[in-house]
C-alpha cells in the first residue's frame, strides 16, 4: 500500500518541471552585410556567354560572396565584378 502514494509522488515530482518549463529562445543570426562592398554585373558582348551571365545573376553569386566577405575588415572599398567577354 505504501508503494502507490510513493509512486504517485515521484511521478508528480518528475512531471511538474516539465509542465512549467518554457521553450528555449532561439538566437537570431547576425546580419552579415558590409555596405562598403560594391557589386557589379556587366552583360557579356557575345551571345554565347549570356546564359552563364544570367545564371550567375539569378543565383546572386556575387551577393553570396559579399556576405561571405562581410565579417572581414577590408581596406578601401572592394568591388565584386562579373564581366563577360
């Protein structure tokens, strides 16, 4: 007979913290942007390279590279350029 109240008290002691626990707050990632980095896309003169140029522009390759470089403290104002032939 003493096992039932002891088991119930143990179950209640284990369940109470789970009922009142708040979910963990997620950290927001830092904004990786450096306004000093300039991005330029130049359209190629030949028709042969235009699909490649369009894919680079659609995928925003230079913007991804700028995000990757944004934590660095670079000298001057770097310019990322995609230039065709």
